């Protein structure tokens, strides 16, 4: 039996992953490493942090703590100028680790306890924690991308001034189950 919860969260995470990727496509290499000021994060830093978190949290979830001793969280936020390919590889590696783990989970796993920084969470709680965490950072990536592209930004949702026509198109169709790949 397929679990609606696991199917739903996979769709949601896939949607947010795609928003990050659509943002990367609109930026040049320099923009990926741009920081507003020394206290802010570049997109490269956010990607490094997300990948570090995903790999730490979702590797061997039933046998080791989600905060792995090999993770250097502070280094994820250190100013650097990685190449576009390094940034994209890190992004893909983190998401692959996360999705590989989600794909292996069963309904029976959802109530099992796993540990993050020595605090117990059910697998469902851990997934929900990341369902808030990862889209939060993807939102930062999109916001930075929108600022950096300025008038050259291609909207990832309903563009300004097009809500009425978008809604008219949606209401002209038969009712159907929503998909998270739909524009919000």
C-alpha cells in the first residue's frame, strides 16, 4: 500500500528543489557567490548548508545521529567562491541523499524514533522539520535570485498582473487533484 503522506512530501520537496534549480538557471557564476554584506549568505553558502544538512540528517538515519561528527556546519557558511559546477554538484548530492532515504521509507518507518543532536523525533517529525527548513532556504535562494536579476527575472509563479487570467484558465478546467508542480 502506498502512503499518501510520503507521496505528498516527495512531491512538495521536488517542487521546492525545482524552484532552486530554476533560480540557478537565471544567474551567472558571480551572482551565485554574491553576498549583500558580510553577515548575509550567498546562494553558494545556502546550497552548501542545505547539502550538509541533508547528508548529515538523512545518511544512516536509523543507526546514527542526524548531526554527524563529520559535518562542519560552520564551514558551510564560510565565504568562498566555488564554481557553478561545484555548487550544482553539492545541491544534487544533498537532494539525492535525502530522496534516496525517503524512497526507502515505509509506512512502518514513520513512527520510528531517530535522533538529531541527541533529541528523538519520529521519522514523520523529522520529515516535517525539513519540510519547513528546506523551503525556507529555497525561498532565500529565490529572493536573492530575484534581486540579482532585477527586471530580467523570469517569475517562478504567477507573474504580476496575470492573476486574473491565470485563475480564469484554472476555473475553465474540470476540478482535479492538485499537484505541487503547479504554479502557486
